[in-house]
C-alpha cells in the first residue's frame, strides 16, 4: 500500500507565504507525476500544478509566478511554495501522486487535504 501525508497549511496574511509538503510512503517502485490541486467552498477542484518525474511542470495561470512546485525524489515528497498569497488562494489543497507499486500495480492517490486560509 501507498500512503500520502500532507503538511504545511495554515493561516497567513495576504501577501505572505506558505510551503506545503506531501510525502508518499509505502510499497513504491516508482513515482510518475506529483501535483497539487485545490478546492474552495462551493467551487470545483482545480489544478494548481503538476510535476512529472522527467521534470516537466504544468502550472495554473492563476498562480504562475507566485507558486512553485518541486519534488525530492529521494524522499518521495512534493512541495508547493506559495508566495504573495491572495484571499482567493484560500482553499483546501490536496496533493495527488501516481506511479507504480512493487508488483507493477499502478496507484493514483489523493492526500487528505490541508487548509490554507488567507486573511485580507
């Protein structure tokens, strides 16, 4: 089995910064794509950014230039550094990780979510 544990959310003033982490553990053979999504109350879940094992990134236009996604393959961890936060960035942030377990079983998992609140 594979587990994801997120951390790093919280309350921050507008203009501030936060860094989220999502660590994958368990029976992992390889990880393909790691990414972040967010969901605000009453809204659909939306992509924040993804990062493939080959280093290809896909960042939402709404956060481009303010948010940076990175990963530490040795730790099976993906990070989201959020700068210049705006009230409209407030949401539950969820990580998503997919890849292969030992035994060639594909996994595609969501983290438990971490709340980001931005005060104006």
